[in-house]
C-alpha cells in the first residue's frame, strides 16, 4: 500500500515550507535545548529523516537568538 504524505503525518502537522509561530508545535523542548547548547558555545547537529521539521526548528532558534541580540544576520 502506497501512503501519501497527508496520511502519514499526524493531524495538525504541515509538510512543505518551514513553519513558524503557532504552526510549530511539539518542538519547544528541542528548541530550548539547542538554544542553550548554542549559547554555551556547543556545536549542534540535528539529524532526522526528511520533512521532520529540522529547518523550522533551526529558523525558530535563530529568530529567538536574534531577538536576544545574540545572532544578528
């Protein structure tokens, strides 16, 4: 049986462009952990299958760090 992306993804999860704000659900722990590691000077690698939200998580971390004036690009 060949499943589509829509049938594999849990309800409420979007596949496509990176998500932000209220669409970024269930990621607060990883965002907090990676942000803290980064602020402590630790290199971090996120490893997950395609379309699991790695880019969305990283963009949210950068947005928060920029808001704290830690990251300026």
